[in-house]
C-alpha cells in the first residue's frame, strides 16, 4: 500500500511539472490573480483553460490546438492565457469557473471577471479560432 501511495504521489508531481512546462511553452500563466492583473494591465481578455491530468481529450486539445502556431499567435495578441488543472488547482481560482466537463475554456472580461463566452470539449484549431473571434466580438458588443 505504501508503494502505491508513493507512486501516485510521484505521478501527481510529474503531471504538475508537465502542466507548468506546457504553460511556459505556450506563454500561459498558472496563477489566477496574476493572470487577471496582467490582463487588466495589457487590456486583453483573460482566457482560462481548464484541463485534467487524466483526460485524453485535454491532452489532445493542448497538443493539437493550443500549440498550433496560428492559435498561439492569436492568443498572445488578444488574450492572457491561464491553464488550470480542474482538481489540483481547485481553490486557486473562482468557483464559477469550476467546469463540470473538460477541456473547458472561459473567455473573461478582467475588469469584472465575468465570462463573456465559454466552450467545452476538444476543438480543432480552426474551430477554436472561431470561438476566440466570437469571444472578442462579444467583448466589443459589451462595450457598446
């Protein structure tokens, strides 16, 4: 039993390192408060990506969609990205963004921290680009 507990503990540390490494690769933050502050300073929307270490669709979304060069460019130009593990980061971000299904993405106005648009499920890069456009347009409509 001790071996099993030790193994599970080690695996959780490995995944934590993987999500941190991924965040660095795609220029996302890992701290919610810092992400909100950065989004306010840069006058960008906040994009919260909620994933889980056990979720194969999350891994595919990370590898195939979020690492796509066009997606990365659009995110860096218009959003401050933050990636959150649904379970390991619980309590480190607002409850209204606890997603029942993952992968989930919330597009947030950092001024009031309200969701403008949200998506759930794996999406191909072109579909995700459309969702980012929708969020940007929703933000423009809010300001009118």
